[in-house]
C-alpha cells in the first residue's frame, strides 16, 4: 500500500478516535491477526483479543474528552504518531495521557501497533 494511501487511512483512524469511536475503529482499521503491544509488554495477538483488551480500558472511561495528534509521519508501511488522550475516569478524576504509537500496515489494515508511554506518570 502506497504511503499516501496509508496516510489517508491513518487520518480516517484519527477521526474515529477523536469522536470516541474506538471499537468501531478497531473493526475498520485492524487486521484480524493484528498484534498490539504496550511499551515492553508482550503483544496481545488477534483482533478479538485486542477488542476485549480495549473494552477493559474503555470501562474505565466515564466521559471521553478528546484525542489530539501532536505529530504524525508515514514512511512506507509504517505510521508514527504522537498523541494525547483526555477523559474523565469512572471515579470522576480527569486523566491526561501522552503516547507515541508505531503502526505497521498491511493491505490497508494495522498488522502490528506498539504504544510507548510513561506508565508511571500521574497527571
């Protein structure tokens, strides 16, 4: 898939996330055998397993406040994104997360994605 086509897919993915349509984004943009990895943890393999993992994350969210892309680059089949996520947790505490993701695309879908963030940060 050409870089410009991947860029278009990434832009569409970002729009899904901005509006809180995260589970919809997973079925639209992730391969059935996708692998998602957080920091140095082992990857979660398979779309169904990653949707379940994402549901567990979303269960912590009371109000989705936003998603902002700070930097984005696409080179070949790889996209690099620096972003922030803001939400109100179930305990009514505001949460601000900063992360970098690296996604590798194949046939218009994400085959592997790794997130890098400070897991000890309290904002």
